[in-house]
């Protein structure tokens, strides 16, 4: 006697529907993931551009401050500033200036040879 659909198990009846649903979920999830990834790439691209512009601005500002520092540390500017602020500073007298010579790097010459003794466990090496 042939069996009809009433006697089939639920897995056999709903199997194709479940497979179609899972296939739709996978395809839809892949599409959503693709769009999200593209939006993240676009957002990161904008951040990179903004930071590159900021870096360029900071480099320009750094160069400007270097020039300003060089100008403000020049002796003529400092003398003018001292006169402007009435600090009463004058250049030092030649007798007040100490000139120091730059030490030279001379090799150390040893008069006696180094002595290295055999080392026991726990003993230090003498030199």
C-alpha cells in the first residue's frame, strides 16, 4: 500500500522550504555585509584625508614657528627686546668671560698589562 503525504515526517515536508530560507538568509547577509564594508571603507577614506590635511597644516605651522624661533633668538632681536623692556642689561666685560677649551678624546694608555686569572665557581675575575 502506498503511503501518502500525511504519513511523511515533518523534516521531509519542510526540508525544501528551510533550504530556500537559509539560502535567502545567506545571500541577503552577504549583500548587507558587502554594503557595510563599502561604507566603512568610504568612512576610513574620509578620515585619512582629514588627517592628511591636518598633518599638512601642522607641518606649515611647525615651519612658521621654527622661523619665528630663529628670529627671536638672534642677538639683535634680544638686544632690542632688552632695551624695550628696560632691563638694564649690558654686554659682559672681557674679564668676566671664561673661555673653556674643548676636551680632546685621547686614548687611554695602560702602563701595565691586564691580568686575567682563572675563575672558580662563584669567584670574580680580577683585572
